[in-house]
C-alpha cells in the first residue's frame, strides 16, 4: 500500500511543482493564463495535445474496448488517431493564423456575429461537459481499483472522482495554460513510457502478438454478463453474421454500418473538440500549428498501436494466470470490468509497483485531459462571455479571476455529474463505458463545431445565419441521438455515432440557409489573415532577428527576473 | 551592442492586448519597454531611442509605426487558397478512401478477417491495429510538406529577403 501511494504522491508533487514553476514564469494576464503567451514550441505542443487528447478513454478505454470486443474495439483507436488528419488538412494553420483565443472567438469574428459566438459558447460547454464527465468516471473507476480509501460519506468511486477533479482544477487555477501544457506534455511521455514498458515486459515474457490474435480468434468470444459475484460468461453474438463473435473478426460490437459510422464520428469529431483545437492557438505561427499536427499524428499513432496490442495481450495473458487477486475481478479468467485490463497487466508484470505505476498513469491521463477541458471552459466563459458581455471594462485581474472561477464551477459540475452517473448500468451494453461516453462528445462536436469550422475556413459563401442554424440543429439532434443510443435498449448503434448522418445534414443545412442570406462584407481581409502567410513570415523573421541579436523579450510582470539577471 | 538572453519566438504573442514587453540589453542599460498589442506596435520613435540601427528590415513608416513590412497580396492569397483547397481535398479523399476502404473490406471480404498473413495476424487486424497508423503519418507528412512548399513558393514574392545582410 505504501508503494502505491508513494508513486502517486511523487506524480502529484511533480505536477504541482510544474504548475508552480509555470506560475512564476507567467505574466498573470488572461492571454498568458489561457494561451501560454502563444509561444509553445512544436514538439512541446504536440506532446501536450497528445496528453490533452489521450484521456481515460484512450489509456484505459481503448485497451478495454479491444479486450472486450476485439477488432471492433481497435477501430476506436484508429478513429481517435485518424481524427487529426482533417485537422491537419483543413483547420490547424488557418485557425491559428486568424489568431483568436477560442473557437467561439474565431467563429464570432469570422462571421462578425455575436449570435454565432454565443451559440458556439453553449455548444462548446456541452461538448466539454460531455468529455469531462467520462474522465471523472474514469478517475472514480481507477481509484476504486487502486484503494478502498474513501472520504467520509463517499464511496471509493466517488472519492476518486473528487480527488481527480479537484486536484486538477487546483493545478489549472495556479498553472494556467503554461503549467497545463508542461504537465500534459510530461504526462503523455509518462503514459507512452508505461505502454512501452508493458509491451517490453510482454515480449520478454514470450508474448507473441500474432499468435495471440490467432489463438483468441480460434474460439468464440465470451464476456461476463454482469458485475455480480455469481455472474457467468456468455457468448457475444456477431452482429454481422449472427454467429458467435470472434476476436479478430468484425461484428462483436458493430454491424457493417456501425463500423463505418464509428469511424466517421471519431474522424470528424476530433476537429470540433474545443480543448484540443484551443491548443493550436498557443502555437507561434500557422506553420508551427501545421507541423505540430504532423507530430501529433506520429506520436498518437505509436500510442494507440501500443494500446491495441496491450488490450490484446490482456485478453490472452490474464485468462492463463492463476493469481488470487484476479479471482474477484474475473469470471473464469475474463475481467468483469474491461477498464481494468491495463491495470491488471501492470500488476502481473510489476507487482504492486507495476499496478501503482499504471494506476498513477491512468490518473495522470485523466488529470491531463481534465486540465485541458477546464482551461477550454475557462477561456469560453472568461473571454467569450465575461470579458465581452458581463464586464467589458474588466481589467486583466478581473478577467483572470473570471476564468479561474469558471474552472472551479466546471470542476464541481463534472464531479457531481460523474457521481450521479452509475457506470455499472452500462456494463454489458457498451464495450467500454468510458470510451463510449467520450464518443458522445465526438458525436456532438462532429455535428456542430466541425462543420462550422470547415465552412468558415473554406467557404466564402457561408453566412452567420447558416452557421447559427446549423449549430443549433446539430447540437439538439446530436444530443437526442446519443441519449437514445446510450439509454435505449436494442436501438441501432447509429444513434451512438450519428455524425455519419447528421454531419452531412448539418453541412447541407448551413449551406442552404447561407444561400438565402448575405455573407459578411470585407471577406478579403479575413481571407488574407486565414490563408496568407505574411504573419508567419514576420513572426519567423522577428524570431530570427532576435536570436541573431541575442535579445530577449520578457513580459512586464517578470521584470524582477530581468533586474536580477 | 549585444543583446542577451533567450529569444522571443513570435510577433503574434503581442496580440494579447494590454501588456508591455521588455527588451533587455546586455550592456547594462535599462530594459526597454515596448507596448505589445497588435495595434500598438513598437513606434519608430521608441525604437530609434533604444536602438537607432536596430535592424534594416524594420520599416519606419510615416504613420509613426515600425514593423516588418512583409505582406501578401490578395491575388497571391487567392491563388494559394485555391491550390491548398485542392490539395487538402485530394489528400482527404485518399485518406478517407483507404481508411473506410479497409473498414469495408474487413466487413465484406472473408479473407480479410480469416486468412493469415504473418505471425497469425489476419490482413484486417494488422491493418486496423498497425498499418493504418503508418498510412496516416505518410499522408500527414506529404500534405504538410506540400502545403509549406506552396506557401514558400507562391507567397511573399515581394517581401524582404529571409536572411539579413551579413556585415
């Protein structure tokens, strides 16, 4: 028990130290709090985006989904990684070049419409909450496995939720975007390191990836029918053939259309995730944003490929292990909760220290994503609403305080929502409750912000009215669909992944309404800002001149540093 | 005069609005304050006071502002926009065709799920679990290189030289 908490404590102290260091180097302005001064380098930003993106759904959920449904689960990982291609091709550079602080800010300025800005703020908050709650659920599940310690009046599950959300909220408040960036980059490196370590341990133990896939595929896939002690294994039906499902064949979770719909939902959802897209505003130039995305695609690919392998290995290895601690977690060698797959492998190969390391990694994954989400929420409330509508005369301290207050409110809201949500009710109906809930956020993002961003950047004919109507309809339809999909029994999986239908529908609606209304005047100036590269060249030239001259630009509030040195 | 310390990396960092940046000089003179909002660029007068021959690429214009005088023309931007859009769409179609094609092939073709290529992997599993990630990286590198190259070649023709004259 001591080693468990030692590793966790070290991780928390490092995160705290990073946040404090970032605070010392911060200028205490809203821009520095929200965008780290727009000076984050390509590799650092790529690692931070990966840390932001690799949440509980990825670290625990992808391995869990592969563990539970085999090949269909692997498509989660593929979809998550593929989502950055549209970002690279269509969005990253122009979004950064337009130079705003958030997606609502970008859309509001692009269409010169306060209505668009406010609708985008509401949609952003919905997406953030939909993404935040599963992270907190993941925190609760991980803590539950990690320890039975509970705060007075709370279960271990609820205690984990409180610990992960409150601690992260505190770190975000003191570290801002700079501290969160450094923490996310560091945390992603730790997560990747854990997967690499487990992979190496598996190989050293004689694990053969291909042989394991072949062996698992040779028998029908069996999964527990519940979490109760007396639960039994039942065969999973293949939704394409109607025969018993097998590990390396499609159909354990999705039918043919469902497979296609999942991919489209994940691919188009990524571009609409506010916490991920906000990170591009921290890049110094549009070109840096573009190259950052290339690095993200490479790093995230390595991560997900490893996660899929580990999920496969868990299915293969755990059922052959005869260890006492596994008995309460499994039914005839199959885990009752698929999210425990990675944690169980950590314990198999590293004992208590291994379990502690993976658990700490899982909590770090959750914290880094929660951090990004809270910051995105903070920017949206603080900059897009407070500074523009509530108190337009706000000085920098007031703007900063508004953003920090938003972080606190969203932290509490996420914690309460996750406590009310009972993950046990979803077991058996979805492969991984965390990954499935995150898919909800992707679905709403893909039906709202992604079409709005794509058309705002690439269509001169699109108008504020078109985008506003499209986002409202997309948000309502998307939320309805995923709610029915998650809560309804026996409904089509298309309801959980509605972007394949709603996305094109929203684009068509936006364009139809736009044809009946007039685009904003002075589009040429906006086009020059988004698609021109003069800003990049100027920035690069200034940086080069500064490097050659050995000069340093320092924000005013750190002038103490200048004087001392 | 030698300037000291680490470099600033972006001019756009100055877009935040209300704050002031300092340029620290290594010769012991006091730090120079420069208003840092986008619309409050360092004035020519200010720069002249702090460093008369700061850099030949600064343009002290008649309106009292000094900046790098690099700009795109609308024609350049329009041409680049059209080309970038065509390239982005072409890469995207390729990406979607392959990604969804693999998904469809696995569902519809028996051999993709049941045959074995190496080490026990089926073609479908090896593509979904490993192969597509390599494909994504290849597409990303190709698209980014092409986009950067287009911007380099088609924009900034009338701008200042990228390297300063060496003395």
